[in-house]
């Protein structure tokens, strides 16, 4: 538990340094706090109830799943949700291709697969 507490303090210092640091103040960068999420990766167990992350006066939401560029990240580090999501998306793509390609009877299966891969 001690390592966990040190890590949270470290992350909070990073947020504080960014908020008060050069990138945010000098370069006038802004952070959309309504879209900013926090994910704490851990092997097992629950987060303590008192863990909060703030950016300025805004409280940031702590999430257990996050989708980035179509890839699903979970707090446990497992990619089983990502694999399931990608498999469902590929099946949808195959059916969308078949919807149009069934009209062309002279296209070989090999060429249909090449279209899917592109």
C-alpha cells in the first residue's frame, strides 16, 4: 500500500507542476477538463475512497475503462476487452463489404480479402 500512496502523490505533483509550469502558463495551453480522465493501473483491489485528482479547481473523473484510438484500456492491464471490441468491429466491416460485394460475382475471395485488409 505504501508504494501505491507514493505513486499517487507523484502523479498529483506532476499535475501541479504542469498546471503551474511553463507549458500551461507561458505557452497559454488549455486543458479541456470535461474530457480529461484519470486511469490508475493496478493488478487487483479497489481504489481508496479518498483518492481524487484535481486540475486547478476542476475535479477529474477516475475511470476503469478508456478508449483511445479505438483501443480499449482497462485498469488491470488486460487487453481482452480490446480484442473483443476489435473482433466486433472487424465483423461489422466484413458484413458491410459483403453487402456491396455480393453483387459482383466475378470477384475472387482473395481480392475481397485484399479489400478488407486496406
